[in-house]
C-alpha cells in the first residue's frame, strides 16, 4: 500500500461516496485507540492528536463494514488496524495484498482500497497545501490565523462554509482568496471542534468586502 507523508487532525475523517457516515469526535477516536486498538494514550497525544495516513485509512473500511451490518469485535478491529498500519500481510482473519483487503471466516469480505487510499491521499495533500496559505501576525486580527497576504480571518471563512454558504458566494466576498484557499476552508469546516477550552470568539472588525479590499 502506498503511504503518504504528513498527518491529519484527529477530529477529521473526511466524508466520501463510500458508506461511511461516522461523525467521529475526538473522545470516540481516543477511546478506539486506547480501549480497542490498545495504542498507548501517549502515542495518541502526539502531534496534537493527529492521525497518520494509514490510521485514517483504518476508519474507512471499518466504518463501511459496520454501516453494512458487519459486526466487528475488538480483536477483529485490532487485527484490521495492524494489517493496515503495521503492514504485516496477515493478522487474524484479515489479509492484505497491496490495496486488496480480505477477511475470512463466517462473513468473508473483499475490499479494494484503491479509491479510498487515493481520496485520503488527495485530502491530505490539499490540507497540507492549504495550511501553508495561513499565517498569524500580531498586527492582523489580534494574531488570529488569516490567509497569507490578506486580512481575511480563516475562522470567518470556515464558519461560512459550516453555515452552508455556497463556495461561489464566498469567492465573490473574498476575490483575493484562491480556489486552493477556499478548498482548505472547506476541509477545516468538516473538522470537529478541537478538544479543550473553546477559543475566545473572534471579533470581526470589518465586513467581507472591507477585508477583501485590504
């Protein structure tokens, strides 16, 4: 299986056309890693709760199978995780041949992970590129993240995406933002809230048009 560098925040499991509709919170993810997969809490806390490419992949077939009515016991999930993340050819009932995943037993399963892997890699790359378009400056929005070279707060655009404002309309409000920047805001909008104390509300001192003119 071809890997990809970098990582994604643990609150982010992208929705795809596959039958994976889990809205996984940080707490659920943490419980899955520590109680079911038996990954140490220290390991799950690394890099501010970020998931590597293969760890994200684990939740895709797991969610698809459970949505399809396949019951997965903890030992079965651990075996799936090990096959995908630790990369042995076979663990328990699970066997991996490149991007082909097979499960033997009472409920045999065969899955082609090609589309899932490509979609996850594309999302990871888009997230990494988008993160490079954001900066913090003390003289802009009180140090809150803004899109590089602008006074447009990242949080303001993300909240518009979460509110369901069409991307085309957002693009009209912020003509200086590239399609890549808007796509990054969409990705951030799909993330859950980070754990811990909520951030202070961002005080917007200017309208979208005013921000676009800066």
